[in-house]
């Protein structure tokens, strides 16, 4: 889905935070780019939540997944309405 790292298991907590912060201010103009970022954000917060058992990190991961899913639904609807071209 993106150029973001898919395996975050080898990163330490601080490395996860740095990876997330390095991506946060990059411009995203398309729904697909935004969905990819929210997918990455969900992965980062899920990894942090698993390691620390932090309920706030679990909530942040779930919110990011929700945003990703909304964008993907929007993309799918746009593809259907426009015959596959966005």
C-alpha cells in the first residue's frame, strides 16, 4: 500500500516514534496517500501498544484504522462511480 516500512518489529519504541514523526508532516494529496499514512500510523501505535500495554496507544491505533478504512471506502466508491478512474 505504501513506501512505509511494513515490519516494525525490529524497531525500538524511540525508533518507532522517530519513524512516525519523520512522516507526519509530509504532504499527502490523494486519498490513497492519506490511507497509506493512516495505515502506517495504525501499525506504529499498535506496535507501541503491544510493547507497553498502553490503552491510549491502542485507541490511537484504532482511530487511525478507522480513518484508513473511511478513506479506502471513499476510494472504492469513487472508483465505482467513475468507472475505475480516480
